[in-house]
C-alpha cells in the first residue's frame, strides 16, 4: 500500500471516526450554549428538544422564536437515546423553566438501529425524570402522524405512532407532565400527516408549524402557571 493511498484512505475514514466519537452530537450546540449563559431571574425560558422537526422550526417560522426566550435544540435525524445523552448539556444546563420534548419518530424509522416502543418510552421517560428533578416543567409532545417514511418506505409506522402517543399521554398524566397533542390536529384519514401541512408526509411546512405553534403556546402557558 503506497503512502498516497494510505492518506486517501485516512481522509475517507476520519470523518466517520469523528462522527462515531460524538454519536449524540454534543458539539452541535456547545458553543451556542456557552454564549447564551444562564437565564435571568424573571425570564420564562423554554427549550425545545427534538429532531429535524424541531431544528427546522426556527428556520421555516423564525417569527415564532423572535422576541421570546425560546431556545431551539433540535438536531436533524436524532433518536431518543441521542437526545437523552445530550439532555443535561442542551436542556438542564441552560436552566429553563420549561422544556418541550418532541421525539420518537426517528426511532420508529430506525435511524440509529432497530428500536422497540418500550425502548423509546424508556428514553422519553428518562428525559422527563431528569427535567422534573431539575425543577423544569416538562411538556411531552405527541409524535406527528406519518403514513410512510420517504427515506425508509414500507415500515408502516402509523399504528406504532398511535400506540406511542397513547403511552406518552398516559405517562404525562401520571407523572406531572403536560401532554401536547399535535397529532389530532394534523392527522389525515390514513393516519398520516395532512398534505397541506407537509411537503413529504413527515416534516411540517409553514402552515404545519402555525398549527403547532398555537398548540405549543397553550401548553407553555399552562406549564408556566403550574
């Protein structure tokens, strides 16, 4: 093997190695978190924890975040075990009054390997426990409806999402959390995401985010009163 070939091979492997070393992507918001600092005494800070649906929110609907103490901590493609690992850094360390968690659809899609509903539930419950222990009001969001994942077709996720949402609602009721039901307002007759709210059946468009925003604001107001 020539020196040049070894160098090419190293350059190909090195980015993958780096990604594997930071599987939960803790570096994603590390610098931003340091700049934000702790919340002011009377600040109603809210952290939005999630995946691409949350990450795209601030880009497609920036007015929702403007002038508010809303911090978007979504990372595209993430699953609940990745979110759980970064929960202390990207939520608790920022000392918000409220955390809004939207998670689980990428687990069902198998983004980081096969996941049972019980595995997803355990991770969501663990984030809720951490939030409650840190005196953060926890809002658990329903998973948005999906009929099929464009990047992994044929998984038939619709019924799994219904079952997971039933568990999230029950867990929230029994553990002092607020259940935020996006699902009921966005589902179509196939148990998928309404076409007028999404370009691909998974991710909301601006109209979809407007629906979510009205519901999220109500849940946040309720959490701040508790």
